[in-house]
């Protein structure tokens, strides 16, 4: 689980890969907690925060591209 600064240093492709991996991990942990005992429930929160950070950074980059195209 990377910090926001580490995520900002990644390329768009790396961010996309990190997002997919985090979502897969979250799914596995949620499934595991539904079927058996979850040893570390805090991991769900950490993964959700990581996913939110990645999506926020992707959205910031998207807005920068749109802003440049509109002449802002």
C-alpha cells in the first residue's frame, strides 16, 4: 500500500495496474471475511483508502489534460 506521493510518481499504466491489483485484493479479503475469520480487518480500510487515492490521482491527471486542451 503506497503513499500518495509514491502513487503520484507512477505512470498512468502503473496506476491502472495498481488499481486492478488493489481491487482484486479487496475482493479476496471481503470474500475471505464472509466465509471465514478475517485476521486483519484493518486491511479492508487500507485497501479502500489506496483505491480512493489512485482514483483521485487518475482524476487529477484527467482534469489536467482536459484543462490543457481547453486552453485553461
